[in-house]
C-alpha cells in the first residue's frame, strides 16, 4: 500500500509568482484535504476535495485554488504569491466522511515547504 | 466555530520522566472526534489516536495514555517514561462528523533530554 506523496519537497518563489503543489493520495482513498502550516503554528485547513469536487473550504482567499483528478490525486494552486504564503503545505488523504458511521482518519504526506522571497 | 487550545507551547523533560500534554477544545457539535498527531523534525504528521465524543473511556497504548473528559472539554496525552525519540511537536486536533476538516491546536514542542 502506497502512502501519501507530495511534490516537490521544497520550493522557492518570489512575490507575485504562481505555484502548483501536487499530492498523490493513498491507494483506495477518494478524499484529499490541504492544510497550510506556518512556522511554529498548527496546520490550518485550506480546502478538501471529494470525488473531484470541492467539499469544504477554510478561511483562505480565492487565489488558493485546487483540483482533484479522476485518480484522486490533487493539485493546490496559489496565485499572486505573498510573503505570508511561506509555509509547509500538507496534503492528507482519507476515505471520505460519508463511509458508514466511522470517521476516516486522514493520512498526511511529508509536505511541501514553500518559501516566498 | 471550533477551537483547540494547547496552552503549553514548549515542555522540556529529562529522559524517563512522565509528561502530560494538555488539550482543551470548543465545539457546538454533539458528535465530534479528537485526535493527537506527532510531528517529528521531518515534518510529516503521524497519527497517534482518535477518540469519539461518545466514548469517554481512557486509553493506554504502551507508554502512551489519553484522558478524555467531556465535562472539562479536555483530551490530555501522557507519555510515561519519556525517551529522547519522543522529542517532537505534538498536535491535538478536533474533527466534526460532517466532514474531514480538522481544527488543530498550536502544538506543544516536547524536548526530552538524555
């Protein structure tokens, strides 16, 4: 069973540029959630994709957007980068919240560390 | 709105000491889930435990134990006989039944010195 993978591991961009981060979900998982973790803080929920549709969004501006593909992998796109976007971006996959009555654990990838200069 | 508070930002202990990490949560949901994750320097969040709001039994797993008290909205985590390998940042998180969104606390950095 393959775990959650993310690419790239590190990325350096300058203000105003655009960036795309990628996530491959764990085998059998149909839900991907993205989190932003600023240095010294807890992760903050950006949005979630369930079966290729956005299924919930946190308090992030529209320049944060995403996609989920038929194989359930996902992309996070950030336009017009700002210095405060520098963070560790974590992707988590799960089976989805609607499977039976149990809560499905989110399995996290290693993250992409984005630095905006 | 959901909120998780980890009042201890940093704890330092000597190996073999017991240590308790505190977590207090706020939610209006009647059904919810509480989690603990460990984040070593590599950055990946490692799942430790999940508890359901309707199950207040404490749990022990090896050197780890968890104390869930609904009356005080707390879900504390104790490491017995700490080891250097326990050094990491630990996050408490709250999830709702309706979705997979997790609300994380600010984390507690645990340093275990030899």
